[in-house]
C-alpha cells in the first residue's frame, strides 16, 4: 500500500514515517493489514533522513492544488494530513494561516475525494478547537469554540472531514492533539512552544523562559504517544468511528510549575535552574484560551494511548536525544 | 449609509430590501442610526421589484471574488450575506454547495476584510447546523453537529464570522434560522420545502404532498419574523454579541400534523383536504437529522422576535398574498 504524509518533513511527519517504516504494515483500503510499499513525504523542500527505498520525498505545497493532486495520484491508500501553520503564526499572519490551514486542507480533501475508493485520511486537529467559557473539564461533547484563527481553521477541517466521510468520499479520522512536547530542534512559532523549550533548552545547557504563570494548566502528550495514536486512529475500522470522526485524545494535564518540578526530579537542579519565569502577554493571550482539563472517555474506550506523567515524557525525550 | 444584500433577488433578500426601504434607517459603521442611501441587490440576474432610487441591482456571483469586491467597493457599511445553495441541492450537488456556500462566503468575508472599518456582516445559518444524537431540546450551548453538507458549510461560515469578528476585521452576526415558511412562489430544492408547500399549494387550489410523518417536528419561523430579526441582529451593538456571534433564534416547534390542523382551522376543510401524506425517504433522511425542539434563551434575552403559533404564520402568508 501507498501512504502520503503532508508536512512529511516536519517533526511529527518524520517521526510518523519512521514509525511506519519500523512497523512495515498498515490497514489498507480493503481493510486488510498490508505491506507498506511507499511512503511519500510531501513537503516544501522535503528532506528524508531515512535510507530506505520505500521513502520518497516529494516537493510541493498543500496550497497548490495541482501539487497535491499529483502527489496523491490515483493509488494512494492513506493520507496523513499534518501540514499546517502553527498557532502563533496563524494568529500573526491571518492570510497565511487561512491559505495553508484552510486552503491546504481543502486541497488535500479534494484530491482524496477524486479517488473512487474513499481513502483513509488522518487529520490532526488541536486543543485550540476549544476556548472561551468552558466547563471545568472538556468532555467528548463539549462544543468546539475556538478563540484563535488556528483553532478556527482546524475546526473547519474537522467539519469537512466529517462531511466528506459521511458522504463516502473519504474515510476520515481526526485527532485533537494536546500540546506535543518535548519537540526537539529549534523553537517554532506555536504559542505552546515553551512547553518543549523549558525542557529542551536546559538540557542543551541553554537558558529558557517560561512565559506563563506556574499555575497555568497545559494539556500535553509526548511525540511517541501521539504517533502511536495517529497510527492507531488509521487502523481502527470505520465502524468504530461512526458519524463522529473527531476525537479528543487523552492528554496529560500538568501545570507549568509541575513541568518544571518534574524536570528537576528527572534532570536535577542544575538543569531546572536554567528556566526562568517571565510572563509574555502575547503567549498567555493565546494559551489562556485553551482548556487544561479533559475527560476523554471515548479515546479511552476506543483504546488510544496516554502518557502516565510528565516525568515519563521527559524520559522519552532523553531517549530520543540519546541521553540515556 | 450603504447596504449590500447577497442573494438580493432571492425571497428573503427581496423581503429584507423592502423592509429596509420602509424603515429607511439602520445603525451605520459609527454606531449611529443613519439614513440608508443605497441598497445593492447583489445576485446572478438580479431583479428589483422596487421603484425606488435607493435600490441598485448588481449582477454578479458570490463565487467570483472580483464580482464581490467590486460590488462591496470601499464604502459599504453593512452586508447581509444571504446567498446560498439550499439544503437539498447542496446534498445532491456537493461541488456546487461547496463552491457557493463555502467559497462564496469566503469571498464575501474576504471582500469585507479589506475594509478598514470592520463592516457589519449579517450571515444566515440554519437549523441544519444540528444533527445526529441531540438532547431533547437544543440549547444555546448545544454543539453544532451538522449531518448534511449544507449544514456543514453553514457552520464553517459561522466559525469564519466568529474569527473575523474576534480579529476586528468585521463586526459579524450570525442567525441560525428555523425553516422559513410560508415561502411564496415555486418550490425550491430545500428539503424543508414542504413546510411551505403544504400551505401554499392548497391555497392556490393545487394538491400538495407532505413527505414526512405527521409527528415529525419542524422548527419554523415566518418570513416576517425572520426579516425583523435580521434587521434587529444588525442594529444590536457589538457588545451584546460578545465573542459568540452565532445565535439560535426562537423558532416555533410544530409537527407536520399540527401544521395541517392549523391550515384546516384557518382556511377550512376544502383547502386542507388538498394535502396528502406520502413519505419521501430522501426528504426524511435530511429533515430527520434536524432537531425540532429548541430552548433559545439567549435570543429571548437579547430581544429577538418569535411567532406565537402556526395559525399566525398562515395568517401572515394570507396577508402577503393579498387574500385577507
């Protein structure tokens, strides 16, 4: 079978490709577990860190409908649509966010809709689907009330995936991802970026600033768990999803202060001491609209994974960067 | 001030224009009641039944961004965006629905966003925002869960209006309209069209078929009340809306059987006898996903209007067609 990953050279895209290569098989368009013949990493200036004949980087933008159609072709079994402009950037550059997060998603869905076998489409939505006045804990039936352009664009994508699935054009599945941390590499423009930065930078011997109050709750998930859940979402039968193709994952609720405490316990005072507190109103304005507490019963019942605690998330990161 | 109505030659657009002409004034971009200098009826092949110098029909399609930009220009105070492909047609012709209901709305919002004074934008959404498993009565916080392409496209419009209003690009207001009846003229392709047809056709001496079960609940509103509410929504100050620019109106809950009983009481046995019952699975499949009962507390608190009973709705229609 043939798999395409948009944002295939991004952090999650690369990790997903690596996990798929290790696994070797996915449920194909006929519902049977099949060997993965090809993984297309679709991205602008794609790079593949894999020495594997199954991986094919394809240069293109989700904003160019013809690029997307050419890459998906007429035999792609499954699309993981991860390409997106992150929250902080979508808020600062409204037009770019609309072009990539709405226009790009439309292009991907339209290219999939041309195929006559309803390909599986896995789309990543976000905690940013929620905002404003919220209950003490967000449940599976809490209305999406985004308070950012990023969240708005993600919820629109959710609606489109639901409708195209209902029509039988695609077999879509949407995961509302918690804030993913710890992300390696350079900071991005996600408003939630600090959740990775306050672990990653101190471990690199560099200072880090936590721009929110210590009591600010975050809803987080490790990259490893997120990737496992994306693959699990893909392989679940359509009947498990029913007419509601959008799922809140089971993230870990942790305050910024607790994140730092965990860092201190796992990595020691010297590392944790590199984090200072300095509130940034622009970051807080976005992050403060996101809920910190969820009761994601449906994800639990369907068998999705969760991280037990923030210490484990830090330990995952240490393994990723080869420090343990 | 200058007002533009998309779908300006449609049924609601024409009625809205007539009401605005009678009224003569609206709250302008500065928040003051101002004389209406011009009402642009924007439509494909627009026709104006008005002999009034303030009315200007403009030919164009919401699907053509350049048409919309040209019509809105740089001095339109307020836009009533009513143009849409109706529910039955959007379900039968997915691409057309997406082009008009999503693409057209994007074009209207983008044209408004260019203006530096955040024009008021009144957008009509629908009961079709709701579907699937619903509570006994839909409240102001019931999640939008559309089960039709029309409903999906309307909810996407709601999200965009909310986000552009939050960003200060527009001052948007969205009304979720009940099924509007009685519509005059020929049947359209709305799945709810029978709610008008079973009153309108018998009054014209013609037979009519009710394609749903007598116990099927409908959530309805007269054209007169809907128009009054569109104008009221326009004139309310932005502060009354806050961050939630989408409102469930207070429709009337009535079963198909009760509608026919009301027709019998108001117009007699001969008229009501022209209606026969013959269930149409295609119509029922769409209509059955819509809720019939609402508790629209916010609309009541904000001062929106409602119809007292279906007899009154029929009497409105008799006045409209000059039969009383």
